[in-house]
């Protein structure tokens, strides 16, 4: 039976946050997997991009600091680490204020590098994945994700956050090779989770993001900290709190295919019950299928039936980040500042939208979503 702790947390004030983290450690670390003196503990926040904390794109540094202090109090060796997919690590570390935390506590802040192969296990869809050595060789991983929506995978929570242990440009390769199929991409995330099994996940849902996340959505206050040693159960709980039907969540479908029948109603909730949280009309992105027609008609499907990225030329600053990040090489910028998209190549990973610093990549809904919106407006 999964044990899940849900806490109401109004802000990132140091004293109250530190108390909440201590409560979490008492339940999941001290009582289950105590930290031994000298243990190396990888703290894995969400450091998607070089964004200030108030943008709510990355895990708040105040929470990371509280978790690091709790590890230090138990004589462990905390290491803050991630492999950002969008910007240089030095810029990410500075802009997200993680540098400040590392300096204050005199602990390492490192970019995850040195990929080594791992076999996630007998149920794995992908039997060879390369992950950062530090993630595989640390004594424990404490996963500290951010609560955000995700234009490709619906939500990015605990399990999705571990994709950050895939090193550098290998992320783009995975996006290109399996990103066209959301269910297959969810299988990859599940394989990474099975390979790493963080000892604890603490979800930063005090402030999160709705809309077209994970990089260009709208900040939203949720007032929630969630924690569990069962990251899947925590993710599914948060999914239901946001009003999302679990069958629409690709990660849930992947878990069910493996027989991981996690029933939220059977979980034990330490502290607040789910009913204590009520979030009105959270803007969750609609996910339309990328395979609406037989494979030989994929070109028609991609061009007309499914959603696609487009340029807002008024907002575009011609930084070419979208062109650089595109694993499918489907984007080019001409000398007049116009972006061209090859929708036959485009895999709809929406990395271009994630990386855009000025919200200049927008979505043009496909026919299917337009029809669904019409039915919703009439119901």
C-alpha cells in the first residue's frame, strides 16, 4: 500500500518549509530508509531552463535548500544535480538561484554527465538506456519535481522529472526516436523510473504551472507539497487532484499495461486527505492523437488533423533556439525572420515551444481538437 503525504503550504517561507520537510523526512527517510553518515544523496530538482524562480518553470530553490539541510542534519552528503535540456548549465544554475543555495550550504551543484548503460529490468520496453553515472551510483536519490502541465505528456511530475538524468543531447535523440508516440515515450519514462527508484519524491506544488507547460504555461498557486516513496502513486494522486481522468495520462496507461495496478483509493494518506484540496478549472492541455489515419497517410494527418506549432512573428526575437533544439530538423529561420515548419518531419514534441524565451511559438489546433472544443462549448 502506497503511503502519500499531502501538505498545505502557503509559501516558500524558510521556517515553515523547513518544518514541512522535516515531517516528510521523519515519515519516509528516518522511518524507512535512514541516511547513513557519509551517504551521497543526489537531489534531483527540475532545472528545465535558465529561468528565474518566479516563472515557476523550475523547482523553487527554497525547497531544494530545505531538503539539502535535512540531509546535512543527518550527516549525509547532498549533491544538487540535473542535466538541463534547453540552456547551458552555468546559466541555469545562476538564473534559478541554485548557485546561491550551493554556495550558502557549501555543497556541490553539478551538471549530470558521463552516461553509462543500464538495464531497467525484465518489464522494460527499452532494455538499454544510458543515464548519468552520478544518478546510478549515488546512495540515494531524492527527487524534487515541479508541478506543471506538459503540452506533449499532459503533466510533468515525479516520474517525468527523472528524464533529466538522461545526459545532454541524448534527450533530443529520445524525443526524435520515440516522441511521436506518447505512450511509447511514457514507457521510456517508466523504464528510467524503474532503473533509478528514488528513495523519496517531494513535489513542489506550492506554485506550479498550468496551460502550455512545461516552459511557457501560466504560473498558478496550488499551495501543495506532496511526498511519497512511491513516485507513481504520488503522480497519479496529483493527476486526480487536478481533475484529470487517469486514462488520459500517458504514464498511467503505460503503468497499467505492465500490470502496475496502483489504486489511489487504497493509498494511506498521512496528513491531509485529497478532499482537502480543490482546484477550480485547471487549464490542462488537450492531447490529440498523432496517428489518426493509416501510416501511409501520416502526412495528411500531421498537416491538417493534429495540432501543430506556429510562429507569432510579433513576439519572435529571432534567437534561433527553436531551430537549434529541434531534433527532427523541422524548423528553419529565413533572413526575413520567418520560421518555416516542415510538418511532415515534425514529431510534435513541442520542444520548440519549451525553449522559446518569449512565447513566440504557439499552437494551431488540428481539426480533431476544434471539433472536441465545439462539443464542449455546446454541452
